[in-house]
C-alpha cells in the first residue's frame, strides 16, 4: 500500500466516525425531549458501528509500520491514524455517559438543552471539516493549512461552550437541583464532549506533519 491508500483508509474511518457522531446527536436530542426514549437504541447502534470499525481497521497500524516508507513518514501516518482512532473511542465514552443519564430516567435540564445541542452540532461540523482536510491532503494540499486553521478555531469555540455549560451545571447543583448521580453523569458528558473536540483538533493538526 502507498501513502494515499493509507489516507483512503483514514477517510473511510472518518466517514464511519461521522455516522457515530450523527447518532450521538440523536442521543442528545432524545435526552432533551421528554416524549421520546430512544437513547438505548442510539447507543446500541453506536456501539455496534464502533465494534465493526475496530474489526475493519484493526490491521491498519500494523500495515503502516510494515510499509516501505522512511521512518519519519511511517511515524507521521501512524500518529494521524492513532488520533483518528481516539476520536471513535471518545464518541463511545460520551454515549456511555448519556446512556447512564437515561437509565436514571433523567433528561437534560431545560437551561442546558440548547447549548448542549449546539455543542454536538458544532462537533459534527468540526469533524466534517477534518474529513474535508483529509480529502484535500490528496487533491488540494495548498488548501490544507486553511482547513487546519478553521479546525483549531472551531475547537476553541466548542471548548467555550463546554465551559459555559459546565458553569451552568455547577450553579444548578449549588441550588440542590440534582442528585449526585445525575450531576456526575452530566458533568462527565461535558468532559467527554470536550475531549472529543480536542481529539478531532489533534488529528487535524497532525496532518501538518504529512506536508513536511
């Protein structure tokens, strides 16, 4: 396999991750809508896609290591791939936190719903930007740095939204609005959303090394 074959595999991985983020968006919507209770169904779909993806791409890292590239190129490709893989793991971590909240028969508080839905929508857009950067590495390298700059800016905006949501959550907790379990499940969800955004940003920044 040549370099672009590995990038094709990463693009395919990103497409699958995007499907998981879309389902994650539906999980968040379900926890905002008292008339629906589809959270478990969405979680099971995410988990099934994640397991299938692991089987599909389990040999990519080994193939990069065994490929006939110089050491630096192997290292750079492997770093990008590992960071893409971490995106999928972060998605599952968020899904688990949301599932716990659902199993406690809790919904997201009204004061957190709009911002949380905005966070996950922005993460989906952020990941779409990363997917575009991967594609442009193959066909439009001069435009790649522009994509990376946009990814960094978008990740900072998501970080601010997560901070604001966590602040609101803490204020609600001080008013004895939550039981401890519900509070921790929501807090963990915001932590994992921030981690997912940072994982996508790191994967995007890693593409710079392929240009050297």
